[in-house]
């Protein structure tokens, strides 16, 4: 299988299937196609019908979109979801919620792995998103016993919230002691560390994403390789 992604410093959607496949040991070849701006539809249409990343190519099958890729993988690898029914149902619900929701978090705190930001005062919508994320973290960890969101093993639920991990660290978002412990565990995951190492090594700066960063607040540290 080949997984087509975009820049690791910015591409939250690419991170989700990449970190899941890496953490579960699902073999794949990576192809990175660089962002040219905030709208890449025309260029990305050569490999993805939606003009977006990520896109998985498996023989004659082309699967586009993070959630569709997760579902495709789940049909072939049982470890994608928890085995126990209630944990599996919960994991599927919060994965879909992450996929379709949290617009303020996406808009106000775009993913930028290599920096730290003193954010502007949070809007009520962002405060609601962060509070809901804290609820999800605490519910999953308390209900299923951790150390991952839906129990003892890394699953798609953890993968779908992986970009939130980097956002929490970048912008100093508060998710409570239990949620922060999960964040720290995720940051220590070999798959997450591999992604971060590659993200920090990128020298490319995309103007649109950097403009979003400037709007979010004041950059207090930048650990990325020099542009």
C-alpha cells in the first residue's frame, strides 16, 4: 500500500492514518506531496478524487479521506478498533465526532508541530471545543482503564486525536490532569516521535499556514529546521 500525505508539520489529516498504520505495524510506502497553498485541489486531483490528502492506494483500490482509509484498514486489520463491543462503539463514535466536529479548534489552532504559541484569548466556541475534548479524554480513560483512549491498545480513536495532541502542546490548551497524562503518553509513542522528527526537519514554509499561525497568537519558540 502507498499512503500519499502532505507536509508533516501542517497536515493533521495525513497524520491520522499514518500514525495508525505505523503504530500497528501495517506496512506501507509513503509519498509526500508538498502543499502549495491552503487550496491544493487542482494539484492533488491527480491522485485523489477529492483533491485532498491523505489518499491510500492499494493495488487497484484508491481510498481518499482519513476516515475512509481507517474504515478500509479496519476491514483488513482487526486491531484498528477495540475488540470489546462497548469500547469499539465508543471509539467509533468519538472518531466520527472528531472527523466531523471541532471547527473552532481547527480554525483557531491549526496544526503546526514545530512551534509553541502564546494564543490569543479563546473564543467561546474554542472553549467549548476544548472542554468537549477534555470530556472525551476523561470518559475514555476512566471507562476503559487506559492507557489509551479506548483501553489497553492503540486504536483509531487515538490516531484520530493525534493531531489534537500536537495542538494541545503548541497552544498550551488545558485538558486536565488525566487528559494531559494521555497527551504525554502519545508524545512518547514511537510513531508520534517519528512523525515529529520528520516534521521538524522540514525547511518548507507554506505562506497560508504560516499566516494562520500568526493569527493564532505569538510564536514563543520555533524548533523547526531553518527555512
